[in-house]
């Protein structure tokens, strides 16, 4: 029972802050926490976790109460490279980082 999020528009460092808190929780606890956590990463992780739960219920006939988060990995995605023009025809780089998230659920 897996769900992936690819090229999510948040830096992996910011996403890891939320992921470390949720890792190992039961699904119900994690969904409640993520719904009200005041971080952008929490909202994005909520969508991925909700998708994984629905996959488990629909495809594998699992009950939501029996599931917990086994692995939650956040990796670096592609980096969008932009620039800010400055004097003398030069450019200061702006790196817009993205994250890849891999979430696996397991039955207790």
C-alpha cells in the first residue's frame, strides 16, 4: 500500500520537518495532525497520506483503523532554475527546489 508524490513544489528540508513527526504514527492520528498543522508541508503530505489510505481500502480491502505509516521518505526532486537580473548584465540565481515523497502503509 503505497503512494508517491513527485516534484512537489516545496523544498525537501521543509517537508522533512513534518515527515519526521508523522513517521510511525497510526493513520488516523497522522491525518488529524496533518489537517491542523500550520505548515505548507503538512497540507501536501495530508493529500499523499489520504491517497495511500484510499488505495489500501479500495485495492487491498484493508481497514483504516489497522493501518500505520511504515516508511515515509522525502528526497530531492528536480530544481527549477530562475534568475534575478542585477547590474552590469549579470544574474543572481534563484533555485526553486522540489520534493519527491514515498509513503508506505502497513497493517498492525
